[in-house]
């Protein structure tokens, strides 16, 4: 991982936290978030692991992502401050 060359955007963190409510496969998460593959696999996921926001386990040869307690707390704070409204106003995220 290249340090500081491609910083993780807050919107990427939020999208992943939002989509990992209980558990989800890594490939399904990639499909749902629509984050560029290089950023997703080489920057965002490794950074979130390093920060202790997510954990990965293997089930039937699939990588399964789960939020850690720290990740759940961060998602709760982001929801409390209505972060999704902020990024929607900035047109960074298309809400369904």
C-alpha cells in the first residue's frame, strides 16, 4: 500500500460502513459501493482493516466482511450527524 498517495475519502468509508450492516462478501460489497476497484481493494479495505473498522473472515472460500465495534460506533456517529445528507448535497453519492 502506498502511504499518502491515495488517501481514503470519507465517502468511501461511509459507503462501506453503511453496506456492512451484519456481514457481506467482499465481492458483493464492491458491487454495491461502486468504488473504483483499485481504490477499493488496494486503499480503502486495507486502510479500514488497519484502523480496526472492519474484519475479514473466510467462509466457503469467500472473504466475508464484518464491522468491528469501532466500525459500528463510527457508523452511528456518522448517522447521528446526518453525514449522508452532507455528501448528497455535495453530489458525491447518488442516493437510491
